[in-house]
C-alpha cells in the first residue's frame, strides 16, 4: 500500500511568476501609449525603443490602469487600480520598476508561491 501526502487546498505549489512575459507586455503597451501621446502633443521621441523607455515623459495613471488589462490574461486574475501610482510616472522605466514588484506581490498572494 502506497502512502502519499496531500497538500491543503490552495497551498499547492504554482508555476513561477511570469515576470518576463509581464514586463514585455507592459513595455509594449507603455511604449505605444507614450508614442500616441507624444504624437498628439507634437513631441519627438528617440528612435530606439531602449531610449524611449528611459526618456522623461509623463505617463498618466489612468492610461497605466487601462494597460493593466493587457497583463491580466497572463497572470490569470484582475489587478486592482491601486497597483498604479496615483499621479502616474515620469518615464516608462520608472513605471516598470514600480509595477513589476507590485504585480509580483499580488501574484504571490493569489497563487501562494513565486518559484
């Protein structure tokens, strides 16, 4: 007779936090939002995507909240608006640095593990 151990419901180990996929999704969506806003305002952005990410450009918090919807299919749950800093961000780089740890923290709370 074989004896096994059952994990308590909700405590089973989950897959790893999909940081690369979330970061890539946020990066694409934020770049597109900044390009659109720059176009409306007549602001010329650098040509290289890496430079756009670092360029000082105010990213509105409401825009970022709407971008969170693109991440939700990756993580499998709805993100609260409170993930986004009130007042927005001074660049895409700053937005990514703020959002990723907060999304990961919610992932750990919902999924129980990040490894």
